């Protein structure tokens, strides 16, 4: 806690000499969550440049759409989005490429919904009195 009594967390930047150890530390922090020291929580996260943070933020703006389309996705370091739908996985480094892919997924989903509605209405409109044709 800060001495001024604001209660806001104090950021501490740690530079590590070995990249592998920094990577391992971040991986452990992601899987185990915050460290606890008494009643305080200590969060460990990567420190990205403003440019990288902006690129990551651009990818995160479509999370709700991806969830609505039931698409699995992940955001990897530094700014790469991974998307999987129907067993097809793709990596995106550029938000515009991802946007085009997302639009194609929305079109596919809408056409599948239209086909399902047409099939249901066709089944519902039959009178049920027809018999299958006899086998010859």
C-alpha cells in the first residue's frame, strides 16, 4: 500500500536477466493467480510497450462476438490472436485479417441458421399422411 493512504497498488517493474526465467515466472503467475502476502494480493504481469498494448487491445474488442459465435480463441504474446472454429485453427497478427475472418464466420452461422429454419418449416408443413414409396 502507498504511504499516501490512497490504497492503490504500487507498481514494481522487475527486469530479469534470463528470458527463460521471466517466461517461467509469467507462466506460473497465469496458472496460479495472484500471490498473497497477508491481506494483500500481488499480481504479476508482463509489461508491454504502448504499441504492443494497443495492438493487443485491438484484438480484445471482438471477444463478445467470438463468444456469441461459440468460437474458441486466445491472445498470445506479444499480440497474436488464435481462433478455432469447427476444427480449423488460424493465427492472426493483424486485427483487419481477423475482422475479415470473423465476418465470414458470421455469414456461415447466418446461412446455417437459415438452412435449419427452412428444414424445420418444411418438416412442420408436411401433413404426416404420406407414406414412403414402395421398394421395387
